[in-house]
C-alpha cells in the first residue's frame, strides 16, 4: 500500500515519547489469556497519565475460543466483567470489534470499534493525537486506517506484536493471527511504537506469591485478577507468568520504563520474519522493559 506522507517533523513529533496526560483508546483481546485484564485495569487506574476514551474488543482464535468472532465476543464479555468489578459503566465506553480477520491488505472489516476509532481520530487535533494502544491482533486498527487513511495524521499506534528484530522469526500470537492487518500498520506510514514480545516484553514476569501479596485484597478487582492468575498456574509450584500487555500501557505512564529507539519500519515477509529497508519511514522500537518500576506502579494503584 502507499505510505501516507507525513512530514519528517510531524512523524518525529508523534514518535517522541509523551510527557503529559494523553487521550487513548485500548484495543484488546481480553479473554485470550490473563495479561490483557491487568493492562486494562492499569490503564483505568492511571487517570493522571491517560484518559481512556474507549475500549475495543479484538478478535482472537486459540484454545479459549471457537474462532475470531467467538474470541471477540468473549473478550467483550470479559471487559464487562472487569468494569463491573471496578464499578465503571460500559455505556459509550466499550465497543465490539471485528468478527473476522482482514480478507486482504486493502479490505477493511466493518465493526462498531472501527467506526468509533475513526470518529475519535478525526476529532483529534494535530497538537493532541489519539494514542491507540493495541494488545491483540491489530485488525480493528488496520480496518480504521483502510477506511479513513487521513486518521494517520491524528493517531499514534502503540502495538504489542511480533518478536524482537533479532529473533529468528516473528510468529507471535498477536501478529500471526492477521498478517494482512500487521502489514497495513507497518506499511501505511502511521506513527507506530512497537513493543516486541520475545526478547523484550518477555522480561515482564510476576509470580503467585507476588500477586497474592500485592493484588489480592485490593477490592473486587484485585480478587478477580488474583483468581484468574492462580487458575492459569494450573497447580504449578515453581512458576512465573509474563504479563506482556502491561508494558504497552506503562509506556503512557512513564516512557523511561520502556527504553526505545527510532528504527526503520520493518517489512513482514511471507515466511513471517522481519526484513529491513533503510529507505522506509521511522517507527519507535522498544528494546527493553524495566520490570520492577512497572509492577511497583501497578500494585500501588491497585492498593490505592
């Protein structure tokens, strides 16, 4: 697809880590496992750093769903369960996403989430872009870009997807589900902050003792998060779990916790590996996550 022509000054401004409160929407396959739940709660408990304007249910397909539509519906229901325990109304906040993956790199999937994202992005100003934090298959976001390419000037996509650039492949769950959507995002010219999984956010582990000490006891939402974390352990005694998606939210809380650099937008090959061309536009690439301050902040906000 044709790269949207942003001036270099505009692109660099968009890719500069935020220094104040931002507008954001969260696109999440919330029922896929258990990290999305922590990320969603973290975002809602960080009103000084971000205004969560909308939450979109993303499609997914694994052992916890019968297909992308079922995955999206289950994610939508999980979002409602979380909001209930946070005593937050879902009215006007939560939107269902795509029931399938993109049929091609030029055809969007219509959904309430895509329509809402386009509307909010078009309402954004050049001085106050909308941050689109995506922590699942990026179908909804790619559909919005294909539907209204002009939103590229108004948004910054923060996506947790793929593996580190040095990894032997990038067949990561979020990315491999919808390769067309991933290519749209990398090829369109939209400002992207990329959080790779293996080799970067794979450092963001926590354990049952830590969750029991810092999360359980923090009201109805703390009990719920601790319960699903414990159930995921399946009785293992020596075990830790990476909460990948929390990293993408942490970028908006304090970007210094997620060191990053400017890199050229990668090319996603048919072998689902990364290829590189130094003539391509720049993105921001996160190369590390500082696990301790991120979890310290999340746990403190839960307790508060």
